[in-house]
C-alpha cells in the first residue's frame, strides 16, 4: 500500500509586521512630544476663527467684489470718410469733381460771351446735375411761327459752337419748346412739329463747325409739354418758346451734389 504523502499547509510570512509596528509606535511618540512642546495661542485662535466666520457669513466675498468690466461707450466711433468710401467710389468722386470744374469753366466762358454781346435777355446758363443747360429764347433765333434760324442769329450759333468744342468732347442735346397757343400752317400742323424742326435747324447751325462731330449732337422737340412758366400770360409764353442746349457731363455729377 502506497504511503500517503505528508501534506504541508502554506503559511504567509508575517514577520515584517513587527518592525512596521515598531516604526508606527516611534512616530506616534514623536508626534506626542512635538504636540507637547507647542503652545496654542488661544487669543490668536479666536481672532482667526472670527475672521473666517465673518468671511463666510457676510454679504461680500471674492465673487461679490469682482472688478467690473468696463462698459463700452454707447456712442460709436465715427468712421472716417476714407473708411466709408471704397477706392472705386473715391475715384468716381474725384472724376465727378473734375468734370464739375470743367463745366463751371465752360459756363464762365459762355457767360462772358453773353455779357460781351449784350445777350442777357435772350441767353441764360444754368449748371445742373444733368449738365450745363443753355437756354435761348425763340425771338433770338426765329420769327414767329417759323423754324428757320434768322440770318442775323446764325452768328450766335456759330460763336456758341466754338465754345462747345471741349477736350474731352461732350455730348450735346438740343431741344425745341413752344407755348400752348395752337398752330396749324402749311409747314407745321402742331407745336410739336414746330419745336422739333427748330431744334433740328439750330443743331445744323452748330454742326457747321467741323470740330463738333454729328455723333456727339442730337435734337428733339417737346412742343408745349415742358413749360417753364405759366402760359396764361404773354411773359410766361415768351419764356416757354425757347431752344435748350444741354452739354452732358462725361461723368455723373450726382456724386458731388
């Protein structure tokens, strides 16, 4: 019969607990000695306790005394003109100013011509956002009911054409106008036709100047439908019978108005 093997139980080595317990004992003794050697200042302890109590019970604290964020000024900082206007707009504004100055110079020269020839009652100028407007009353150019430029008035058209030659060239629009007195003749059956032929015939006088190109000049007639004054009076009707010469700007003048 086989011998039974002797069974040995495994035991954990706990011999390390002895020096560990000794070390804890020594540390405890050290803390007791240190505690005995120290003295607690009761008065300072009370002051410190009171300070902590005030901090935790009062209405102000770290969160209550934050540095306020500066409130921005509600008034916006105005932008400069250069910031508002783009580069293209600035260039367009500069071009418009130069064009306006050129038309102002042209107006001065035409006014000097009017003054020198005592034509103040017949010719007038006005600078508008649409261009330089030259108004010629019909009695300075035409006989009543006629669209033919009077021989003595052709000189006015020729001198005016010299002044209208500009560099750079500008387009010119000529428009005939009448009063509201009906007309019916062998040549014209309405004021509309009369005004249109007056505009065309005066344009032809201007185009006798070879420096004015036909593609720069146009003519139209408005009859009685764009009056400047009341047709109820003779004076008003005289103002309405007119030829207008509009020198168009090469750049819109609205940018400087």
